[in-house]
C-alpha cells in the first residue's frame, strides 16, 4: 500500500427532508448567492424547499449554469459577488452547477485572470465558503475538491482543484432523483462506475481494503442500475445509487493506490469538441484504453472479472479479456453506445487532434505508469471510432 494523507471536511446531510435543515449550516448574517442550472429545480419542488429553508437569509439568485459549465457564464456570477459583496454561495444542482460554483468561489479573490487557475493548474487553497444541495448523483463533486470548466471561445475543458474547494456541507436527499430523466440517470451510473475504475483498474498495490471498497461500489451500481432506470421514485434504490456515486469519488478509495484518470482526460476532449455528455465519453474510451494497455492492467482486470462479474474460468489473460467484454455488454444492456461514430459523424481526425493538443500541453505520459503518451492517446481514440 502506498503512503497517503486523508482529510475530507465536507459534512454530509443525507436523507429525506434534509434540505429543510440547511439554514443552520450557513452563518445567520451571511449574504448568500444561490446558484443553479437551467431550471429543473423550478419544476421538481427543490427550488421551493431551498427558498423556504433560507427565508431568514438574504439571498441573491444566479441561474443558467449550463451542463459542462462555461467560464463565460461563471464570470458573470463572479461579478455579482464582487459588486453585491456577497459572502456565501449555495449551489443547487448536479455536477455542473457544483463545479461551476467551485470555479466562482475560487475566482472571486483570485489575483489575475481566473482562467489561469485551469490553464496553469493553480491549486486553490483558499476560497469563499460554499455548500451544496445535490440534485443529480454522478460526479461526486458534492464531496470532493475538484471541478471541470469549459471555455467556449477555445473549445477547452480543463480541471481544477485544491483543498479550498471542498463544500462546507452537502445535502443528499434521494427524493430529488424522482424527476431525473433517463438519460441523466444513465450518465450518473456510468460516470460513477468509471470513477471507481479510474482508481482501481491499474496494478495490484496490496491495498486489499481499498480494492474491496471499490468492488463493492461497482457491485452496488450494477445492482441498482436496472432498478433506478425502471423507477427513479424507488427510494431505497435512489438512496443506494446516490451514496454509491458520492463514495465513488470522495477521495476514500484512491488512498494508498495508483490511479489512472487518462479516460477522463481524453473524454473531456470529446465533450469539448462534440458536446458529448461526460459519462458517454468515458464509455467510449475506457474499454479501448484497457484493450490498448492490457499488459499493464491484466491482473486487476482479472481480479475485477472474478470478483465483480464472477468470471472464474481461464488464465489471467482470458479472465481479463472477458472482464472487458462483459463490461461493454453491460453498458449496452443499459442502452449506452460505446463508439464515437455513434455520437458524431465528424470524427475522422479526432485522434490526431487530441494527440496534438496533449503534446502542446506537455501531457507526455498519462495513466498510472505515465506511459500513455500522446501517440498512445491517438491509438486509443482511433480504436474508439
Ligand atoms: O440545468 P438543470 O435545469 O438543473 O438540468 C440538469 C442538466 O440539464 C439536469 N438535472 C439535474 N438534476 C435534475 C435534473 N433534471 C431533473 N431532475 C433533477 N433532479 O441534468 C442535466 C445534467 O446536469 P449536469 O450537472 O451537467 O450533470 P452531471 O452531474 O453529470 O455533471 C456533469 C459535469 O460534471 C463534471 C463533468 O465533466 C461535467 O462538466 N465532472 C465533475 C467531476 C468532479 N467535480 O469531481 C468529476 C466528473 O468526472 C466530471 O468530470
Ligand atoms: Zn467523471
């Protein structure tokens, strides 16, 4: 097991009716900016619950944070905070609203051009305080310190993070899942599943407990997927789905183990170029990344095949191959398409384009062994056409 530090300060308020309790988490005299997306909270009752809970606070609203939040939109919220002198932010939404809010709270007091936080990978150690009300289980953003922001002008989608970006608190009320459309439920399942894979499908590191944590999240997602897709108002399924997504990316399972994340880095390019939903970009890339880096990953692939899919026959290699194919079959069972050409007809030069971008950015070696060079990225993307 590798050495590690673990600190996660986010307070979780889990369960039915928890939105009503948020006022006690926000200082009584705070002037609050409430951030949200395109309006789903106005039709599913979440907006009313938040406004009712905050009736003792002064609240300014900022709506219109789009899926894959953009720098261009978020800077408008930064201006509002500066001119109105607000001192707390409450994000009400999915990963995009929460990520966008992380950018906003980091940018407000940033000296210089805030896009540099992403372009120059500047860690955020201090930011304005913020809390979240999660409406879409998927990203884990509600209990981690990362965010991903898009710049429309340059078609770039980049990550940021740092210890200043943990939410002070997050409300996880599984009842919000009732109104989530099937497409977004599917996205949430696939995103959380891939988060676990990114932190697990590397090489054995004698981290037995972390492996079992990871496998249990995968097994729970497999169990819950058909139930939540069939009936998002099934509270027990919703609760297990929601907690699995949070646990998949709150830092716990990555401690003491090598991590990959190359699928995400490549996937972000596909979203920036073609506006493909984040989770779907992962489903396009990870099977081919595992086929391409097979020798690096075969021990963990075989272990995953055995423990998660009950593939017990054959050599390590045979079990590892079968594990990849079983996972792709599962994605298809969920209705997920796994080829780039099924999402866009404009894919012919994608591999070359991303290879060039990664070279320019100096991303010379991704993955747990730092051997996914821009040339290998091109191969993986071309395998995914
Ligand atoms: O904007 P509104 O109207 O709220 O609608 C949203 C949006 O259209 C809708 N929605 C959310 N909750 C709903 C709902 N509709 C009905 N009922 C509800 N309860 O769903 C749509 C998608 O929302 P979005 O927030 O974009 O989805 P998701 O949570 O999947 O977030 C994706 C973003 O998170 C980033 C992705 O790159 C992408 O930009 N990620 C963030 C990570 C992190 N911070 O750790 C890690 C992830 O790997 C990921 O990269
Ligand atoms: Zn993701």
